[in-house]
C-alpha cells in the first residue's frame, strides 16, 4: 500500500507539473521549484526504499543540479555571450549573407540543412554549439526573430542524429543495451529508415514549424535591436581613421555607408552635399552624420569614433578604451528637465554623468543643427556612451531618464580572434573526444572572462535560471519515476495495448510509448528502459528483434515536445526565448508525423 502511495503521488506531481508548464501561466522557475519541494517533502516525510535498491534520498533528488549536461549548457551560454560580445562571427555572417544574395530565409535554411547533415556524423551537442552563435549573428544582421530559428536548429540536428549509430548518444546507449541482450546493431543498420524519417521531419521543420511558431511575438529585445531609428551625431576624423583619404563619387562618400553624411565641416567652412568628385576626407574633418544605433556601435567598436575631445569640447577627453565595460545606452530629456533648452556643449550632461553624447534623436523631426549647438528639447533621446558604472549611476535621475534595458556593451573587437579561437578549441576537443564536453565548456567559459572577451557581470547575466531549475526538477521527477517503478509501469501498459494483435500494431504501440516517455525521462533513459522490453516482445511474437530495437532508437530520438527531453532543446531555449508550451505546440505535431510515417512505412520497409 505504501509502495503504491509513493508511485501514485509521484505520478500526480509529475502530471501536475507538466500541466502547469504547458499552461504557461506561471513562471517556469516557480513551477520547477514547487515540484522539487513536493518531491523532497514526499520522500523526506515518507521514506521509500525500493525492493533490492537504495532509498530515494534528498541527495538523489537534487543530483540534477550537478548534472554534467546542465553545467555544459550553462557554460556554453557564457561562451556564446563571449562570441556575440566580441562580434567574433561577423565575418562569417557577412560572407554567408553575400553568398546567398542577401536572402535571409535561404541563408538560414541552408545552414539548418548543413547542421542536420553534420549531426549524422557528429554528436548533436557540438553541432548545435557550432551553429548557435552563427545563427545568432545572422538573426541580428537580418533582423530575424530568434524564436523562428533556434528551435528548428535543435529539431533538425535531432532528426539528423537518428540516421547513423554515432549520430547521438541515445543510439549508442540503445546499441549497447541491445548487445547485452545478444543483438548486434550495425553502424548503418538504422540509416535507411532513419533517412526517410529525417527527410519527412526536415520538410516539417523548414516549411511548417516557422508558421506554427508565428510571425509576431512578444520577445525581449536588446537595445541595439529595438532602436533602428536615426540619431544625429558628429565625429572628428583621426589620422588613423580608415575614412581618411576617401574620395567623393557621384556627389557622396560611399564608404561612409550605412551612416548618412549631412555636412562636412573643414577649418570652419561647412560643405554640403552633393560633393565635388575628387573631394578627399582629411584628418581633423568634422562629419555631421545620421545613423542607427547599430551604425554608431559598429564605428565605436572599430575605433572610428574618437573618445578624445575635439576643439569645441563636444566630447570629453576621457581617452577610455572601448571594451567590455564601455556601454552605449539611450536616455530621454524629461519635461521640465534642467537640461531643457541647453546646448549639448554647455548642458553639463557629459561632465555630470561622465558620459559621451554621441547622438540625438528628436521625436517629431530630424535635428539639423550641428550637434554641439543643438539645444535639448523635452522628449529628445540621447545616445550616450560611458563606463558601465557611470551609465548605471544615472538610474533614478529625474532630469535625464535612462531607458531600461537600453545599455549594451560595445563589442571589444580586438578580442574577436581570442573568442573565436577558444570556441574552435571547444568544438575540436569535444568532437574528437580528447576531453569531456563539460570540461571543455567550463574551461572555455572561464577563459572568455580571463582574456577579457566579456566581464564577470556579463557572464553572470548569461546564466539562465529557468534552465537551471527546469533541469533540476526534470531529473528529480525522472529519478522518482524510475525508482518507484512508474516508468516501467507506463512502458508496459502502453506496449500492452497492442498485445494479441499483429506485429505492425504492436510495433506502433511500442513507438508511441517510447516517443511519449522520452519527453518526460531523458532520451537515454527511455532507450535503456525500452530496449529489453522491445526485444522480449519481439521474441515472444516471433518478429525480427532488430526491427523492434530500431523502433526504440527512432522513437527515443523524438525528443521534440519538451525542453527537458534533450540537451540541445535546453541549449536553444534561452537564445530563442521559448517557454515550455512552445515545445509542446511545435513538437507534438512532429512526433505525430514521425510516428505515423514509421507505423505506415515500417511494415513495408522491414517486410513485417
């Protein structure tokens, strides 16, 4: 009776947790924490020791927080932040963009297909590690919604991984369990049917999944992405600037793109467009320009905007090096502000807050006066730059209102080579098996901070508490489910639905059972649990055991309906801003498609 009590209580907690995840009405962190607390209370208050096994202890329930998979994912989030912070992959994304004629959808589709093919011969996790930063940069370059890109990446690598024996750890574990039962599975034995199922899945991922995820959605954006409007700014060309020596062509300076030059001030003389062909830019020229926040950010990162004071004092002589601590942010002149009506030069903004005013955006019209002479009006948005501490000290000021979440570090591009080298080392060491993935990821994250690719504060912000608590809760639930016998009970009940019928129907029931449980347990646990059941069933009905083993492998790879089902789902959860319900909504149809395809094709393919 007590044994049944633990089993049913565990099933109730798991069912309630998954239901609350799916409803998406409460934060995932709160639900996960509640599930862990309930399991701790259940097994702490009413101890349970399975027959012939060890008692379920708090240590066992909390072991998920020390899971190598969890540590790997969190460390890789920091590595990805370092790559993005240094713009290490800008060259790659620019080449991809040019290669496919600037067609963003085609570029993304080709990258996804390449990722899927690669995952057939390389473990899925390093493949996703490789492509997440590339797709992040492409999404930023083409202004594509991240949530339409990253779930397809995870799904397509999972599909690719089911086509060869080394495609995923799930396949290897299943093959190992089968070998213990006396069945050897060859390297390409699962390839034929696997390619058919993967091909069907690819069509869904490329053409249907983006529609299911939707074209519009509330998504947290960085200040860089959210600000595509134009700021009026002014820069002074230094002798080291790449623009010095540029000549006008057809009345304009094409190399200044994407900035738009409105006036060139040389030795007190204002020159307006169109410019005479042959007019050459010189050191000391003042360029009155308009551009987006991203354009100013890029010029700062490349050292094309001076941080030292020009003759009129427009920019303070900070001489600070642009790096991880140097931030761009936006702030608004408040109604009745003491800065209202003052010019940029004499407003005191720069001296009071120790920041640089790089540009001004006026709500109703584009400002035309030189930046130093422009008088602030209520509602003007200032593009400011400064040390992170100076920017944050502006919070709570009632004269200049700092826009929340607008502060963003300027990419330290001098660290781009270091960041990309660290990333390459992580991939190589992981792909070749020289050291475990978790070791490579943690070491890479640490070195990103040590070499200045990002600050400790930036690394801390990359930590995703949703993933942390979600994985901890999922492993606690899986531990309780297996220890109480719930997993085996569910498995045998589902498979038993096809008892006494034909082999194809029993095979279909087996596939459904594995596909469902692999999204609650880990896929490795599901394959290890079902292989002995499947082989025993095949022998009892006189069916080929290798067919039933293959069914377990394919179904165990159907880890699409929950983020906890597979490590790559967790890896894309943060970058794609997904909730638990997003995986259910997008993954269940794919599981249904793969299940139906296998159930219809397997009897023909295997001659059942």
